[in-house]
C-alpha cells in the first residue's frame, strides 16, 4: 500500500555509512579467478555488510524484540558473490536469494536496502511491531523481499519448482547444516538429481544449531557426504577464503545439473565472544555488538545502541490486567521440564531409565527440556532438526504401554507431524507432547512460527485412544495439569505460549489454580459466574478475557468466564450453565478457522441450546513484534469488551 511504502521510505539516519558499498559484476562463465580489484571490492563489501548486520540486528536485542545475527553474518561472502553474478548475467540466473534458513532474514532486509526498496535507517526497526520487518521473510510484507521462507528446511523443494518454471536459468538456494537435517531436503535432493535441475546450493556448514554442535550430537552426520549420496555434485571449501569460495561457486555454475558447495566456517567468524558458539545463532547481545563495532570504528552505531535503541514500546496494559497478580508471571514452556523432573524423580534410577525417554529437536532451551537434560541426561536424547523422525522414535518407545515417551517442539511444527501422530495413534503409542510457542503471543517470527492449528493433532477416529489437548491458563494450572496427564495412555498434547502468563485470581483475589485447586481432565473452570452471557477462553487469551469481563462487570454487565483447559472434551455441566444464558463468546489465540470456536457452537446446538454465539481467534498474518500480536488479531481486552457489548446489545434488540 502507499502507506506501507511511505513507512519504508521515511528519511532517517543509519549510523554505519553505507555509501562505500560498490556494486561489482563478475561473470562466472568467463572469469576463472577474481581479479585483484574485484576481490578487494567484494571483501570490502563483505566487511561493510557484516558490520551493518551486527548493528541493526543488535538493535533488536536493545529494544527487546530479539532476532538472529550469526547466520546472516556468516553467509555474506556467498551473498556478495551471488549478487555480482546476478548483476553480470541477469539472463542466466533467477535473481532471488532463496534461503532455507528463514531466521537469516537480516540478509533479505539488507539486500532490500541496497536495492533501494527501503531506507537503511528503517533497518533499525528490525522485528519491531508493525514495522514490516518480521523474523522470517514474507512476501507482501516487506518491499524487496521476493519469497516467504517458511520454517527451517522448507525452501529447497520450492526452489526445485522455481527451476522447473525457469528452464535454462540457474536457481540458487542458501542452505545450512541445520536446515539440511530436515527430511524435506533429502526428498528435494532426490528429485533435483533425477530431473537434473539447474539448482545450486551454498551451504553454511558452521557446526552450530540452537542447542548444540552437530558434530557432537550427530557424529555420523556429514552434509557433503549426505548430498553426494543422493547423487549431487558437491565440493567443500573454507567459506572465509573468498578465492576458494569463488572457485567452488564457479564450479557449481559450470556443472551440468544440481550442485552443492559446502562452505565450512565457524559461526560468526571474527565476532569476539560469539565466534563458534551457539549464542551466534541468536541475536548478538548489545555488549558484544558494542565491542565489535568499537573495534570497527563505528562509534555512532555504538552511541545509538547504548541510547535510543533501547527505547521500546510495551503492552500499554502490562501490569494492569484485572483478575491477575500481574507481578507473578512465569513462562509455562520453561516450567515443563521442572515439573517433569519432579514426576520422574519419584521413580528409582532403574525405573526411570527403563520407563522414560525424552527426545529433543534442537529446542531444549526454548521448550523447557534443558532442565531434563541437565538433571537427567540418562533419559535424554539430544537430536537435531528433524521433528517427524524424532516424534516417531518417541512413538516407537511408547509402543510398550508400560513406558512413556516425551517429545517437544514448537506448536507451529505440530503441523509437520500430523501423519506421524496418526501413525503413533494406530500403534497405540504413549507419547506426551509439549508444543510450546502456541498461539501468536510474543512471536516476532510471524505466521511461519504461529502455533495456531493445534487442533490438527486430534485427528483420530472414535475407536482410537483419545488424544487429549490441554492449554493451561497459568503456571499453577500447568503444573497440576501435567501431573494429572503424565501417566495417561495414548497421545497427550500440552500447549504453552512463548510469553509469560500472569497468575489468575478468583473473585476474592486469591490464586485460582494454586493451593486447594485440583485439576480434573475434561472439567472446565468457572472463573467468574454470570447471568447475562459467558466468555469461554484459554491460554494467554484467558487473562485478557478476564480483564474484559471484570471491567464490564464493573459497568453493570453480569458476564461470566469459563477457562477451557481441556480443549477437545465437552464438559456437560458447564455447557448446561452457559448454554441457557443470552450469549456465548469464544476467545482464543488459535486459528479462527481451525480452533475451538468452529466447534463450540456445534456443541451447543447438539444439546438443543441456541444462545447468541460468536468467536474471536487469530485470523491475520502477523504484525511483527511481540506483545502487538494480540491487539493485531483482536483478542486484546478492549476488543473483547467491544464484541461483548455488541453481542449484548444485539440480544436485547432481538428480545
């Protein structure tokens, strides 16, 4: 839109002088080696762009929006060479820097600025809400971005199709040793070779993923050997040796058919305190960025990071949600491992090893499994970025009904495991699944990381063991729910948000789910009684709904609130209670098309109840940012209040 275009073109200051960047044209078909002049220009551009990436991604660290620095920083040499290829021979290449590691989005934003699609100053709003710079590249969101990366390891199969659609041209895909772990890439490689597609890859093989080093936890894993086994042409080089990198990328261009260049380097080479560490995967800390930029002489950038970059907008209602103890907050995703440890420590050492396995997918620090790894390494399996195979391994362990397997990943990746969940169900396996990052709250990575289709997990038949779906409202209920379902049979899915959730209180201001509360599977919680209508909610939408209900009750509307932690089980007593009131509104953070809301109205009708009914859920692509998502999707307190007033008014008019 015009408004969006203006947003990206607003004049401002970028504290690193990018005027020294020089375009260079290199024809890999005719130039066997880099001339001294072109080599010097490429190296200067590499250094300048790496400085810029460190600067604007660390703005995300300063503002609290986070991000990822190391991956984008790593791949600058190959990106600069590809840019020179595209400039020299536009008719020979598909001029898009496809990247199967979407978290390296800083590359795409920097390229967009170099191409004039946005001002460099706008880069300082990296991942800020409504700035159009989300954590993964998305079409129609950011000017200059030419593809949506999706999740890790999802891009190469699409690049195969791009090559098919652009016969005679070479299509490039930037890869990584982490993304190459996904099964999609093995399938893409086989098709690519079979069709002799002009697809070329440059793979950043830095031996770092989120939670570890592949050579440690996958000692048999070798990117080059894997691809060669599929029939790909391959070569290996030092990714920091520009002459060697050019020679191998040129060899890829000249080779007939698919070819992969494996560029080996340490993560974030040359960044003090970050090089070679898992921390390089994440956003660089401000303190480390300051050290780096100071050594590079970018003192204006340092001044910005230590000053204005730290200014960030916060949830305007933070600490003022009625019905909660706002100062008492915990992240349920982190509580998962702590609660599991309590449970399994009741077993003897022999029983624990015999009965329990916990399989990670390189996300232990994000999903709470790190606590299990640290305290009980004897039952922990550190695995890589291959959710489907990891889930199936857990299901295989859980085929023995005396055992319990624990599996965890982000809720967005639940969608990747649907057929595997079906397979586990057909084998009557015991798998306790923790899907963190459910909903949209606090997720700067936008739709590709939204965990909004959680109901997909409950896709079995009536004859199968039930698949329990649970989304607790706060840390007290999370612990009691997990304790209750841990030893159940079959597949159980417990969901948590990325964000911290406040403690929920009853009408007297006491902890709702703390001391004295017992979690009962399938039983909904009446948080507030009401006669004029009810809100049904769960997860992070619950405390927002509670605030809305309390504020409207203060205005004289007698509205009640139900917490539906057991998402896919009908509580008949509660249905009777709410179905005979004037209206029911479901408020959820899940997909409006696939969540609780699309079935709750049916449940009411099946029981002969017909209150005025509506539902609020996630229905838009993300706005970037963190706390902004609830407001963007319309399940913030003010939006809920407005909807309730509308429903109450409509019901009165109908009468």
